[in-house]
C-alpha cells in the first residue's frame, strides 16, 4: 500500500515519507486538523469511506 495522507489524499513526491501513526497526515492536513478540529477531520475521513 502506498503512503498517502488520509485527510487530503496527497502522496509523497519521492522516497519513504510515511510515518506509522494512527492517522497518516501530510503537513497541510495537520494544519487543517488544527483549524477544523479532530472530530470534523475524522468525519471527513469517514465520509470518504476510510476505516478509522
């Protein structure tokens, strides 16, 4: 499975840039979580059909 951000769907440009955490988020997605909150971010992820 390729590395990608669960919130924005962005993929790294090159290399192994994935982190093994509960949610794999890009820097932009972390800023989005800070803005809209964790609950709203998880709701967006679940709306896309991803199991969290």
